[in-house]
């Protein structure tokens, strides 16, 4: 699915990522690395293979778009350091050709110094021409806001009582909220209003919900 906002081509990818073609920039929100290990440490029976899925999906979308810059819109690492931290640091080194930037989210509790020691630039917001990139949604008249945080999802209901909850991109007049990229993140079901659009992720497709 492709959008054009302020003369910039923006591709909505079924992984939950956004690619800004003219800027050769990939944007991803809410990966929540380390979350699975955090819950397993506290007794939850979650398959550890889900942790690897996050890295497989990251590699897949990077290989697809070949970006120059990758911007994480917060909640990159879910908790304090755990066993997934070493995996993450090795993964970053494997992608040394990329410029990494992190917009600090509420779950990014590891110090900015340690993140920046990996070669990842950190900030509370990023400006790209007419776009303001944040973790929490912000309303602004001067910039188009691209953000994450709420993990938007849409509840589809069929006439025969079928029900399906899908992750989605939530497009408002001055804002685009990205779905959570991580494999263990959950969804917040949205109720779009007039002049708002929903682009749902269905397997390897992004579909506009009418």
C-alpha cells in the first residue's frame, strides 16, 4: 500500500514498517525486544522461538528496502537488560552499514549512553522535512506526525458472526500511527472517525478498510 503525503512516497509494508522512498528511510515502531525473555523470567510459558522471529522480520524488511537509515519509534527494548540484549548487540553490529536512530519510548529504560555506545543515535523526536517522528501520538499543525505506542488494531466482523482482529496502520488527517512490529505486543482496537483511514495487515497484504 502506497500513500503520498507532502509529496513524499510512503509505503506501508505488511511487516508494520513504513518506507519513505525519497529519504531512503525505514521506520519501525514498538519492536519490544527482550519482552519475551522478561515474561519467561517471571514464569510465563512463552516459546523462546518468538524472540528469533523479531530478528528474522527485521532482517527481511531491511533486505527488502535496503534503506540508508532505520528509525525506531520507541519501545525498541522492552525492559532492563536480559538475555536478549547480547543477541541485539550482535545484530546491530551485523548491520553496521545502517544509520540507526531511536526515538525514546516509555519502555526504553536502558540508558541512552549504552544505546549510543552501539552506534544508535537517540532523541525524543526526529524531524524529516514536513514530518515529526515521535513515540507517543502528538497533534501538531506544523508537521505531519508519524508515531507508534498504541499498537493499533481493527476488529472485523462478518454477517455470520465471524470475528477477526488485525494489526493496522491508523491514518488521521495529520498523523500516521504505526502498528507494533514486535511478535509479542498485543493490539489496541481503534474506532476510526470521519476522515480517518484504516489500513489492515492481512498476511502479506496491507488492505484499506472501507
